[in-house]
């Protein structure tokens, strides 16, 4: 557990890029240095955002007052502090107070600029995530090989539970344009097991699973169930280690944006599109035939607005 003194030392040692040498970091950067590198829940991110936006006030609030201002419970504030490595909320407050006092002495326009740029900082973080994914794509053989395997799996099962449903739905929707039998599994428990078993019995060989934070226990159970039926698992996640990665046959890591209350998925979305491209290229004749039939149906039934 960190003490307030240790946390202040760590915060002061972190200097974000883009400032002239020797320039003092904005107080909000010092606060974010305390929060950085920790996986926070949406409720905890709300607390972090409130403290960042109202630093000079929040650093001196009691746990009761802070919980009321943010709209969370007192235990949530305590869990937030301990998740950052503090012994409790008092230690976190001790680390925040000198930063707040420095902010009071700073120029008001600097503090306002820091708040205005929070959304830009989130975009910058996503750009860094895409740069990380670009390095993953340096080895195109892995993407092409898995795309080929997914294309050959008939049926192909796409698994995404809870927050990961949106990515799974996107992939499944697009994959149906180039693949004859795509089955989406978006519910866990016995429903997921039934769907996985039926897919295997119908001749399927692969499952593409999505596991975005916060990682659900039911996703791990479903991946294990898939393996138990004889299906192989390709996993798209933000993790590089852990039980989900251990259970998968192939894992692609795509970092998520965590600067806002809810995660953003620029890198996982691009990874989805790349795998879809690999699937399409794996069987170009089938892809062309299916795309042409779809365009004919779309024109016949007027699916879309005229450009």
C-alpha cells in the first residue's frame, strides 16, 4: 500500500510529453499520475474525474462529502483509494492536498485549459493505442492465418458478453456478408453452452471471442465451454496475460481507451476490420459471390437511402 508521501513522489516523477524542459506540469497531470496505470471501474472513473475537475475543493472533502458530490457510496470511495494502492481514503486525500495547494497558486487559465483538453487527451490515448496495434500488424501472417481458419469454420461462432456485445455484433454483422453461417452468442450460462455445442455438432471448428474490460467471469466460463466441446478459440482482448489468454488458442491484444468514464474501442474496432479483411481474402470467389448477391438484394428491396 502506498503512503501519501510515496504517491506524491511518484506523481512528481512523471512528466507528460509536450512541455518545454523544466516546465512545471499542470496540477491535473499530477492528479492523473496518481490514477494512471490502474484499471478503474466506471464508478471509480467518475470519482477520478470529479477529483480532477474539482481538485482544489475535492482534496479537502470528507469521504462522506466526496461520495455525495460524486453520487456514489462511501465504500465506493474507499475501494477507489485502495485500488490506487493507498491504505484508505485519508492517505489518498493526503497525497492530493499539496497538489491542490499548488493548483490554487497556479493561473486560472491553465486549470481551465487542462479541463478543456481532457477529451483531446482521450483522443491522444487512442492514437497511442492505434500505434500499438500498428506494431501488432507488422506480423501480417498471424492475422491472415486466423482469418483463413475463421473463414473455413462453418458455422463460425462469434462470442461477446456484457460490454463486449457491441464488438461481437459488429463483427458478426459484417462477417455474414462474406461467410455462409455466422452464429452470434451474446448470452452467457447454459444458453451460451447450448449454442456452442450446436455449432460444434454442425461442423464448426472455431469461435471468435471478445473480452473487453471489465472482464466477465461468464466470458471465461463460455471460453472454457467452447474448448470443452472441441472448438478452438481466437480471442480479441486488451489483456496479455491471465486465465482468458491461457484458455485461448490464439490471442490478439488491442488496448482500449480508458481516459473517459466508459472505455473506447478504436484499436479493437480496427482489429475486427482487419480480421474481416483476412476472412474475405481467404476465399475471394465466395466473398465476391456473396457480396454481389447482397448488393442485388439491397437494390431490389431499397435497403439504403440514395447518396
